[in-house]
């Protein structure tokens, strides 16, 4: 991924390992944001960080970074009256779901015969830890990155990571002839050394690129406007050739939401693409869309999903309220159906269904409470902020959540910490920007009463 023709590839792995160790040490001894920036960049680029697994403690870099940040958070000196834990409404459903998933950990372990969930060798315990890793990272960001400068840098780090993902896939794409769609072509592209799998990458890009589209419409600076447009444009170009119908759906829903609220030109663009997609889209993309439903029925991929969902329906009917246990899907035989030789999968390819199978309707309700609660916080920032970029980020985040929910109809992605990470990071940014807006509104009247010159600019600092 970092091959630029400079002959330095052989040096990259040891340098990355040293950088990871340095980030851990500096996080504890110097500044917590060092670990935040490092982890925020590598969360969706875990295949790069995996290179250091050959070194001592290399496979646990993420965990050690989080522990280092926790230690720094605890020992950091806080100003008088400054709370250790910032209050926000989103904590309640998070705490409830943490408790529920932990209880379901015991149920799942018993169902699979894995023994005690407290055992470090229990794969469900490891899955539970990874599932909540981004949420813990969110807590660290919200309660420790207090300056707008830190938030700006964090946002730039995530944008750089997205551009790296785009560049990686674009490089793979440029090495193949793309004239017509075939499953072999898709497998070749997916197996080309990408950081995330094809469908996973498509949904990740779709749910996050819409934020840059929203910022583009609110930005007035030409340079930043061009940068937002370039980031979004390259990501959508990659989505096209990832041939993921879940990615297409996530992109369409998020763009439609933004078009309904902010920019009706987007609705016109979507309408033209839907009506004239046979003419406007590349030929292999047209073929991929058209093959979903033919005269003889659904294509093989869609029929496999229908087979999985029949199995899920039976399991849900037997235990609808509490489910069968946390993260059991990768360990059971999820069958695609007899017509496919009862081919087995590790997921139900629909996160709403899979969550209900594992956690029951209680778990699904708690999870949706988190997602719509996060969307509500983004909407509140959009409505109360005076700064155009803050409004754009708040609205873009709402569209991002809509895209994420749509993308998971056709796949199971939100439980992957690599994909879920930016939902939590951007939620932390939403909360910090909301705090900045509220503090500015409280401070301004006080300065005016004291006949002091306001120190707060008319426009709060931009994200970039």
C-alpha cells in the first residue's frame, strides 16, 4: 500500500513497529492525542498495522495504545471544575448495550460449548473486546481532546486514511482491464491486497464520503472546497468499481438524505443516474446492477442471502427476545441453501437480521437507539451551529448514519471495528463541536456585559 517506487518497502515494517512503540510511550509520557491520531489513521488500515505482528507485542499494538491512552486519561491533571467524564445522552444506550452484550457473551459461550467467557482463550471474549474497542476510543476522544485544533487534526487524519484507502484500490483497479463484469474480476480486485474487503470497503467509503460532500456544499474557501470534492469524488469512483450493491445502496440513501435536506441538485443527479444508468454508468457497473434480477429470478448471490435469511428466520422465531448469544454467527453453519450445496458462511449478510439472531430484539433495539441517538446529536449540531462548516459536518454525519444503516441491509459490517471506527470518531467530533458552540454562546454575553472586546471570532475555527 505504501509502495511509491522509492525502494524503501523493506524498511517500512521495522519503522512502523518503532513508530507504534513510540506512540505508546509518548502517549503515556507526553500527550494523549499522539495515540489518538495514530490509532485513528490505522483503524481502517489494519492490514498495514498487521505487518508488525512478527515482532514482540506487535499483534497487540491496538490494545497497548488504548491502555496507554487510558493511563494518560487517568493521570492527566484537569482544571478545577472540569469533569472527568463529559455528560452526554448517548452514554445511556451505550452502557445498556455493553451490559446486554456481556450477558449475551455467557449465553453464546454456553450455546457453542466454549466454556467460561472469562477465559482469555475464548474467541467470543476477543470478539466482544474488539466490538467495543471503537466505542472506548470514542470515550477517550470526547473526554480528552478539548481544543478545536486537536479536533481539526483528528479530522485531517481520518481524511488522509480515506485517501490512502482510495489510492490503494485505485492502484489495484489500474492493474486490471475493466471492460465487463464477472465474478472472477470482482474476486481479483478484492484479492489485490486491499485494506478492507470489497463489500466492506464499499460500505465504509459510502457511509463516510457523504460527510465530505456536505462539507463541500458549506465550504467557501476554494482550496478546502476542492480538497473535500476530491476526497469524495475519488471515494465514489472506487465505490463504482467495487461492484458492491450494499455500497451502491449506502451511497444512494445517504446522497438522497443530503439532497432532501440541503442540496436538491443531488436529487436531480440521482434521478438522472437511476433513469439513464444504462447510458451514464460504466458498462461493468451496469452489468453488475442488471444481474441482480433477471427474467429467471435473482442472481446466485441474492439467492444465497435469501437462503441464509430463511435460516435466520427460524432461529429468531425460536428465541426472538434474547437471541442465541453474542457473536455466534462466525461459529455456526450459516447455510446458503440446498441449491448451493449448503455452502456455509460466517455471517447472515444482513446486520439487522444477524443482530436479532445473536442479541434478540432487545439487542437490536439498543443498537438502533445508539445509531439514531448519534444521528440526533448530529442534527442538533446542524440546527444550532452558526458556523457553516459545523452545520455541514452535523448534517453530513446524519447522512452518514443513514448510509451505514442502508449498507448493512445487504451485509454485516457494523460489528467490524475497522468499519465502525469512523462512526465513533465522527460522533466524538460532533460532541466536541457542539460543546464549542455552547461555550461560545455562553461566553459572548459575559464579555459584552463586562464591556470587553469579544475574544471569540464571528466564525468558529474551520475543521481544516
